[in-house]
C-alpha cells in the first residue's frame, strides 16, 4: 500500500479536505479515491503505468482523482485548469494519455480532443459513484506522476517521478517543517506544480492535517479564513504576499489589529516559487510577526534547500540543504569551495526525478557524468547559507566580461522610494555582449533616470550603469505571478 494511503487509513473521521465550505473526512477521501480507481480500471487488473490526464477543480474531487490514479497503477498527469487548448493537446500527445478525467466544469470543453486523439473523457462525478472493486498492489518503483516544466528554453518537458521519489520529497518536508495531524492549511496554489501538489496538499494529507481549498485567490477570503483561528500553516508565492499586504494596508486600524493578532498564532508561513523581495519580507514581518521561511525547489527535485524551521532565517537566502539532499556548486567544471564564489547549483539525492518523459537526450544532458542534476541556477554560499543570483539562461547577464546578477539589481531597485516593482534583463549588444536593461513601475511615471543612476551607484557599489530604461505601467506576469522576463525583453527590442 502506498504510504500516503496507508497513513490516511489511520486518520478515520478526522477532517481531511474542506472545499466550498463542505468538510470531508479521511475515510470519505479514501472511499472516493477507491471508487475512482475502480472506475478507471473498469474490469482490468492494473493500469500498468498508463498515463491518466485529469483536469479537475481544486478540492475533494481533485485529491480523489489523483489518489485513484495512483491506486489503480496509473501515472497522474495533472492539467492546469487555465491551460489553453493547444497546451492541453501538447500534454495529451506527449504523454499518449488515452483517458482524461474531468469535472463538470471542463467536461464539455475537452470533448473537442476526441477529434484529434483516441481518448476517453470520463466525468469525475460519475467515477465517484462507482462500486469499489479490487485494486492492485502498486510497487514504489513505478512511475507516479508527470509534471510539465515551464518550457523557458524549449517546449515543456514532462518530469517523471516514481512513488519512491515522491515519498522522499514529501517525508523530508514533513520532518523538516514539523507537520502534524493538528495542522490546518489552505491551498491557493495551482495544482499542476510541485509547490501546491507536494508542499501543501501531499504534506498536509500525509500528516493527517486538514487542507482547505480555495479555487480562486481572494485577499478578502484568505483574511476571512485567517480570522477563523483554525489555520496555522500558510504557503504562498511572493506575489500573493504582495497582494495581501496591499489589501491589509487598506483596512481600518481595528481590522489590521485583529488580523495581526490572528497571524501571530500561526505555526509556519512559507514563501516560494520565486525570489521574495526583502522589502516584502520586512513588511510581512511587521504585519504578521512571521519571518517567512524561504526555500528552493523545482519540478525536477521537489525541494532541495530550505531555511530552517527552527533557527535563523535570512532574508534573501534560500537556506541550507535539506536532510538527505546533496548540494554542490560548480563553476566551469570545478567544484566551488570558497564562500562568496558563484557556481551552478547541482543536486543529487532520492528526491531527484527519474527522467524527462520520452526525452532521453534531454535527460542525459541534464546530469553530470557522476550523476548530479544540473539545475541551471547560479548561487553563492555566504556564512553557510545559499543565496540565489539567478537562472544562468535568464538572470545572469554577461556584459563586458562581467557576470551580473539581474536579481541583485532588482532587489536594490525595489528599495528606491519611487519604484514599486521592476524587472532587469540582459539585452543583446554588439559591443558589450549584453547590456543591462531595467523596466520599472513608478507611481507618478516621472522618474529622473539620471538621478536614479546616481542613487544606484551610491546604494550598489558594484553597479554597472544600465544603458536602457523603460517605465511601464504593469509588468507581464504568468499564472504563478512571476515576472516573465522574456516578455519584458520585448519592451526593449
């Protein structure tokens, strides 16, 4: 029996999931998931690692579908509920999925896929009514899930994890972040990414905690749940913290006081999926009393590095390697052994993915000859803590023989009193290789660029004067709230 299912069997009538203000126990979740598994098997003994795609809204049906696929011996392939049709077609074609599970909200929309692919589209509401039948024993070495990368350098790649790998990712976080059955968390994150699937939902349900699903982010609703006094674990991306702060500042003094008192009682607050601006961290500490725990992970490794649950958390740093995770920095093929010297983060351990689906060459190129996964992220170690400088392909600007971190410049720019947000990118240049370009948002849109350069030289000694600026009213962001640097480049080109 899969460990997460075995654990759930011991939690009985304790509340597992809340969605649309309805509560479901662990016993109900297990029953629903076994019904889904039985419906997917449809008389077969085992799905034998068949890819099962599913487009299901966050909540009890989502978890029952995911667990049902696993228990039937299938490979879970979650589809983002906001994917456009071409992206869905790509996933179906790439995984060769022949079954798609959908809830009523997406069932009709997906019917057009039958014109291109030999797929059956099953309504989850019907699967939940199936009689429970015998389900197979699933070996932990089997493939469990395929999640797709963001595709920043090419088409998205399917990242394959086995049950063993998933269990390693989950159990490491459960131990490191002290999850227990007394916890109560809220899921406002997309459920086709590691952050939502593993860090929030799987860690919570592995531990016997209660997971409250919100289908759409709303500052008002999040704060309403905060005030109920049940929530004690909260995880979000930096953009969500930014929006919560903005909403908080528009509340009355009395409302702010009540919220601050409620947040101080939380056990843990985590930020991830993008770099957290120090200014946001400092403001959140001021209103909540919590120094956010920042960590580092990606689709291919789950989480690899984290600030400590107990001990010093440093703003702007991702922390230290998690237990059992090997981390090293490499620069031009040589191991970085000195602090403050930059290098690529490379990871080895039981948390690392198995392969890119049907892409053996891409898989081989992503690992060193001695088995380390090359993340493409550049970092330094300072006083034992890792600090990200940026992604080698996007955030490290190579100009005039220097390697310049776009993230470092962004962090300083955000401290300027007339700048509310910014994005720094490298623009191709014949003389310099790349020049530094900054898109900045200003409240009044009348920023004096000459004075800004002078201010930057004072506040960032190693600053290289950008050759280009652009003041824009809004920076393009993706569904996760991240600034899309490739789109920002189009502002200048």
